[in-house]
């Protein structure tokens, strides 16, 4: 019967095997992709904030006035 060896020079944990076999080039690529995703998300949020800042403050009054003028007999 095969016994599990616990000798230090033979035994390696699953975590150690995963870390040792990690592809370095893939790790760099994933870091680049995640960085670009974060930057694009921040850029989209800043664009949304900038759009809200440039919107006229009286837009609600303008839209209600336009509907009231469109229906003069109502």
C-alpha cells in the first residue's frame, strides 16, 4: 500500500506547488489588465461627474415650461 510521505524533502503542500508553478508572464499580463480596468472605471466615473457639473441647474424648470407651452389649452 502506498503511504503518504511527510519527509520535508519530498512533501510539498498544494499551496507551495501552485506558487512554484505560477507563470510569471501571465501574472504580469493579469496585473496590466486589472490596472487598465481600474483606470477605465475611474475615467468613466470622472466623465459622469464632469457631465453632471456642466448640466444646467435649471433643467427641471426648462422641461416643465416646455411641456406647459406645448399644451396651451389644457
